[in-house]
């Protein structure tokens, strides 16, 4: 099992300076680069201060100039918000700027709140996947050369992506998947799979693993794809520090869930925090539930949790760094993960 990191800029108060957010985010990416992480991921979100990510390609371009070896990925770009030509060209440009380090992840999109503003009239649940299924083959065709597209959502005459990516035949491709249909599509098309269990317990990881196994069984002539799983992560020195990440995760979850249940209650980009007690499976949001389900703990506790993920078939664990930890806590957590957690897995991988 290898390690990657998801880093977004986020603010939970207008009192936080945006310049401080940029600086602290970049510092985490630099640490990950120097510490041996395989990939740093940037997401796409709009009009939400808790995830400031209007264009992941711009973030990756910035990171490429401050790093030397870490691969740089989108996790993800939202298919309904992009024209295929623009997506193909901007992705190729990042591949060029980074010296061939791009990993391109795509998804159908997460929040109807964003769809209402970025893709008016489009239903995230009903239409998002159809955009995804149409845009990816178009991007691959545009990278190959001249291509004419007459699809349901986009139509354009003969065109090609300029520039082309420098990786051959193209950068590695990923798709965010939770439903069985997307797992099947990923395996059939040779895409890496990115999954998040959200706030759910480890049993959700096992359920996602079963979906991947079922998809692989349905397409026996296809190679099993790499599987990434994301969890918010915090490593701390002393067991009595466990409430620090739990409190941050609770605040993050209260805003995150409000985008689904009260999505018009966002003021100047800040979602209202809702009560978590009234949600389905509210025990997932208890202090002990959050600690148990997230990748929180001392180095030894985190190692034990990670071994269960490896046993479940996870190829690339994604360290979720952006859920509102104070800067000093976030830096110490990543330092401990690099120095005390990752080396144990490197030794395990070296065993015959």
C-alpha cells in the first residue's frame, strides 16, 4: 500500500486571511513531496469557503513549481462543469508544466448546491454520471489527434487538444466511485478507482471493496485497477489529544452535511453548521464514532487502522489533510505520519 495526500484550501471564518491559507496549504504539499508521498491531490469545488478549489489545474500548476518528485492529481474535476476540449487542454498543460507528473481524476460532481450555480438545470443525481461517461472518451480522443464529437451534451467539429500530454499514451486516469455502476465502468475502461467512505465506519470500506471485486469479476479480461481510499487523517503524540481532530471533524461534518440538507443556507461562502444529532446513523458523528471511523490516533493506533485498509485491498491510501485542523496541529500530524507511520509500511512491502 502506497500513500497520497488530498490538500484543499479551506476557511471556516472570514477572520482567516486567504494568504495564510495559501501558504499553509503549500507547506503541506512540500512536506508530502519531501516525505515520500506518491501523489498530492487537488479537488474542484465552487462558492464554498470550506473547500476553496475553483480550478484544480491551477493549484497543481502552482504545486509543480514548488515540488520535484511527487505526482500531482485532480481529485477530481467535475464533468458537467467542463467542455471536453478545455479539460483535455488544461490537463495536458499541467502534464507539460510538471514534467509528466499529472494524474487525472474525474467525477460526476457532489453537491446540488454547486450544480445549481455551475450547471443550471442539471440534476447531480440523475445527470451527473451521464456527463462523466461522455466526457472521458472525448478527452482521450482529443489527446490522440483530430476528433469530431456529436454527443448528448457536447457537439463540436474536428479539433484536437493543444498541447498534448507528455506522458504516453496519456496520464493515468481515475474516476470517483461509490455506486456499482461506476465501479463497473471504471474496470471496463481501465480507470483507477477513487473512493471515500465519508463518515461511515470501516464496514463501508469493506462494502466498497466488494463492489470493486464484483466489477473485476464481471470483466475478467480487464486488469484490476488501483484502488484509492480517502480518510481524514490526524496523527498526534499523546492519546489524550484525541479530541482535537474529533472537534475539527465535527465542525467540518456539520457544514458538509448542510450542503445536502439546507443547501441554500450559505452566506458569503460559509455554510451554516447544522445539528448532526438528527441525521441518519447519528452515532457516526459521536465523538467516539468520529475517532473510530477516521484515521485518527497515535502513530501506533494509525498503523493498526491502516493495516486493516491494506488487508481490504486498498492500493493507495489518501491522507485527508483538509478538515479544519489548526496549522500547527496539521503540520505535526503530517510530520508524524511521514516519520513514524510510513516507514513501517515500507518495511512491510520489502518483506518477501
